[in-house]
C-alpha cells in the first residue's frame, strides 16, 4: 500500500497541507495513536466488541482509519517507527479490548448471580403452608398463587405426582411412607439449601464455573518447613498490600519466621517476626488501609490475605493462607495473592498438623525464605 506514491511521500504531502502529525517523535506518535484508537473504541464499543467476539474482524481494521494505517506504514518504511513499536500499539489495544469482553461477561455473570440469590431469598421467605385447619394447603413455589394437588396414577404402578394449575408437574419417587406433600416440601428445602450454598461460593461447582479473579502480576517462591509455595499477586487490585509484602520480602523480613497460628480447614497465619502473633510492622512504618475488590472473594483455598487486629485498616506485616473457602471474611480482610500450581498440596498438608488449645502448632512451622521471581514494582529496592 505504501512505498512510491504520486506527489511524493506521505510526509511531504502532509507537510504541504500543514498537517504536523509526521513531525512527532515515534513515542509521541504511539501515544497519540493509542489515544485516538481508544476514543474510536469508546464511540463504537458495542459494535467492535461484538465483531471481535465473533471473530468477524481484527483489531487494526476496527480501531484505525485509512489515513492512520497509511501513516503507520509510511513511518515504518522510513524507519521512524519500528515494527516492534507497531506491534506494541496493536498488542496493547488488543489486550484492552479483550479485557473489555471479559468484564462484560463478568458483569453479566454477576447480574445472574444477584438474580439467583434474590430468587433463593424470596423462596426462603415464602411460607408454603397456607390457610388454617381444614382449609390448609401447600402453596406452589413457582406461581405462588395456587395450591398444590397430589394425584396418583393407578395405571402406571401407582405413580404419585405433585401438580399445579400453573403447569408444575413433578413425579415423586416411590416411598413406603410419608405424606407426598410433606416429602415435597422437605425435598424443596433441602434442594434450596444446597443450591444456596453453591451460589454463594461454598461448593466446588462455584469455584469451577464462576471464576471472577483478575489476572495476576508478580510471583515469589516461598520455602517453608512443609514444602515450597508458588505465590502470585494482584498488585492492580491491592497495590499497598502487595507493595508492603514485596518490600518486606526483599529485605528478608519474613525469613526464618514462624507460622504462629493454625486452624485446620480454615487458615494458617504468619508474618510476625516475634512469633507471638502480637508483633510486626508494615513497610510504611504504620498500619495501612484495607483494599477490597469485587472480583476477589474468599471462595476457595490457597488465597493470601492480610491479617489485622479485628478492626478496619490495621494491616501491618502479618498475613494468612486460606485452607478452604471462607466467604464470611470477604470485605473484612485484604486479598492480595494466591498459591498456584501443585504447590497448593504442600499448603494443605498443614491440615494434618497438631495444634495446642490456643491454635499454635505443636511442632514449629517455619517460613524459611522468600525468593522473588517477578517483582511487579520497579521502584522497590532494599532500604
């Protein structure tokens, strides 16, 4: 497309027209291009995301007009903009667009989750037993207007069904005893308890199909007396907690410290150089504020979070790892990392370790050292 064009190159033609874009440095050109493309994305966000989602187009054709494509090509031919610079622009735009798609899907999933929780709460508040004495009946949980009827089909092995005029039709399993409607209400209660448990993050199904966590940045290798732990971090979502941890780890603050508290099936806590549970200071010289994010919840094991003094904004150096889901801690403690890979099984071995009545391990459990494999903070150096 570029190369030899009538009337000279793009630079000469645009200079003659008084257009100063080609006088920009490559870095300025990249910044301007990103800004211009993102403005275009915002204006046409729905159409672009829909096209990309169905692979009906590509990033360059969506975010650049013809003049910008020609300008880029001309700059690359002249050597003013390298191919790597061009790819950097496209890669950053592509990442931003795909993140937009992930966020859209997440918002939809969260809306469905809220609707599901509201439906469960509505059912739990519903009293199925209606009326008084001889006029009592079981309210249909679907239409919430009519009473349920029990029917027995003698032609099909005395099959019992629960029915409603709204269309509900539920065959009941054969049973040697018990009133059919009582069996029905008991089954509904059990089903909704289990369903509520899964929707709120307590079950395995939740952690498998409803993954909300952002991408991680930064990684360390923790060497402990119970094995190695690969730990990755969320510095975008919890910047102060991550910065505090990396600063202290770089200064070997945590080396040869005890995990002073262990509750099997719940959590293991460390980060106190005194080993008492009462010590430790933050890298900032004072307690720092909590950091909560809607996509980080205590819904699975292996999460790394800040310990506090049972009060908001009292984070120092102590931290803990979860040994199971514990959603009641969400928005009470800052989540800033997680154990990854097969090293999660090393962490889970502590569930079998003996503890004293005050929740201290009988045999000392130590954090031996921390090796920083990827530091997401370029400005952090040992003090």
